[in-house]
């Protein structure tokens, strides 16, 4: 066995020297729901980690291990990923078109690698320094169809877990088991080596996932047939790995990177900090302004073009790009989306705020405040600013992301009322029921959330214009009347 292992290593290292190394696939098509609201305006792979997109860290890792031919599977906001790597010359990157979300395994099948050699698969949110060559060598020695890189974790119920036999064969696996049913603390890292013939088990043109579908199928096929089809490779104890698709792991990866760089704080370009204290681990993005007498960190992440008003305090938080705060803001254990406006004396404690939300002065947020997010007609991504409106449909039912969430100010707090409208008909019904404070909140300071929703989600400029003209003293009754009139007119035009 030792001789065979030596021959294998010589063979594959030689292939790498001659430029014929195996391909890698980065799975970058997820919606990043665990990092919302940050990932409403950036695809998860493009979320900055120490001021560089997560996926760029993944590409750098693969290239440093000799894998220079990389396929990237994308769906949500894919153009942002493609444009970022447009001028990179040290790696071959390709982006197969995916007609609709096909799942992790389905997207790899769709890529049509047509390879005779195995390939590496890695999640677009994996940050690691694992010995990738060790994984590849183990895969060839084991002789299975798939080898999964595994690591010991303290919370296995948050991952797919596996149990190994003495030869490394996976005898049992389960995706995110209940806490009381965890039979192992060996978790899948989302890094695999896959034989091309294994993809024959993946059906064409349907959503099919590695963890939920493919691995269970392979395990069932391998039972009782001698040598197993799936093997597990245990990472070294001192290797680092994090799934930065969740806030806690993101912070862990950020701290690890700062520690490697022998620094506590990373500050981007064109940053202006005026007499304020910054405590690490903290990362401040490009073109951020922090006014005087502020306290920022620890565990604060400010994305690009953020503005923090005087005497503000930030700790354990994400602040999305182009968000601004007034003076004396207090933000702790919170995630704030892009393009938000927080007035002076605003407190956000253990809350989440979706993009483009305005929080009035002297308000408190201690939960999740949602505002509609602009997706295209197929739900594939956020509409670009300035895109022409076309094919509006006033009668359609929208997704949860595009729905209108009725919020209000109550006792100094901004709260969600529990009322949600997923169509204009529902919107009219809800208007009859909501408190007048809801109307006041959504029409505050001349800003009209109702008109914005109609214009950006339903793409009806005529109705949006009419709603914008409504005066505060006639709001509810006039709003209901105009919407009903427009719906009736729409019916007549489209029947």
C-alpha cells in the first residue's frame, strides 16, 4: 500500500506540473438566506470578508493548491460575480448558464464537465486552509466514487454528519440531524472529490442536492456490495474551516484572517475616522466615514460607503453598504441591510433591518423590520436601478420577499404589525384593518412606501403616481378607492 500511495502521489503531482491538473467546481448559486438581509443586495459569494469577496478567497485557495481551471455555478445576481473576475488572468473561470435553480449536484451535472478525471467541489462560502492535496491523494487511494472532507465540530446538528469505518468508508450519514440524534461530530465541510461516473446518478434537468439527495442515493447503492462508494477524509486538527454563510462562522473566519495578518483591525481605502475608537476584531470597508466620539467594535463589520454619525456605538453587527446613521446611534448584535437610513438616537438591539428601510429619530428596533425587496418577474434577482418597467401585472401574487410588510411606530419602537400583503387585493383588505400609525409610518417625511411598492414590484407607474398624490388627511379611503379603480381598469384592459 505504501508503494502504491507513493506512485499515486508522483503521478498526480506530475500532472499538476504539466498543467493538466483536475478541475474544480465552486458552488456559488445559493441565495444566502442565513446572511439576510446582507445578501438581498449582494450574492453570498460576493459578501466582503476582510474587504475581499468570499468567493475570491475561495479562488485564491484553489489556485494556491494548483487548481487553475475552475467552473463556477451561479444563479442569483450572477453578473456581479462574473464582472468581479473579468480581468483576472491567473485562472480559467467559466460560468455555465443555469436555466433555473438545479440544486448543488444538479448544477454540477448541468455544467457538463465531460472529464475523465475526478474533480474537486467546494462551496462558495467555505474558508479553509485544509490540505487539499491530502484529500485528493486519499480519494485515489480509497477508490470510491466520492470522498467528503470532514471536520470535528461542537454543534453537529447544524451540519451533515458522517460515521466512518476503519478504512474511511462512510457507513452512515445524515443531513442536520436533531440534537438528540447526532451519532457523530464529524461534519461535512462541503468539500468533495467526485468521480465523473458518479454524476450518472444525478438526473438531468431537475433540482438535485449533494447532501440531501445524492449522498443518500450513493450510500444506498453501496450497501451490501463490498467496497463502499463514499469515503470520508478527516481534516487535521489544526486546519481551519468555516462556513461563512452564517453570521457566527463569518465572524470566526474574519478573526482568523486578522490573526493570520497579525492585526486586530482592517481599514479599507478612503476611510475617514474622526477621533473615534476602533476595537478589534473589526473590519471597516472602503469609503466609510466614522464621525467623532464613536465606539466601533469588537466584531463590527462595516461595508463600503457606510456613514456613522457622531457619538454612536457599534458592536457585534453587520452594517450594509451605503447605510447611514444619525448621531448617537446604538447598534448591537444586529444585521442592517444596504441603503438604510437610521435617524439620530436610534437603537438597534438584536434586530435585523431589510434594505432601504428608514428608521425615524429616537426609535428602537429589537426585532426584524422588513420592507419589500425588488425581484424580477422570475424571482431571480434584484431589479437594477433605472431598468425600464415592462409587463406589469397588477393581479399577480408576489413572493414573501416582494410582499408589503405593514410596520408602525409604537411606544418609541418600530414593530411589524403582523399584517402582510402578497397581492394588491390583499393590500386593500389590510388597509381596512391597520392602525392609523401604520399609515403615518409608511408616509413619513414625504416618503411614500405604498407608491414605491406599486412602482417597483408591480411596475405600474400610473397607479404609483396616483398614490403619491394622495394627501395625508384623505389617506386610507382615497388610497383604497384609487387602487380599486385601477384594478378594475386593468381588468377591462386585459380581458
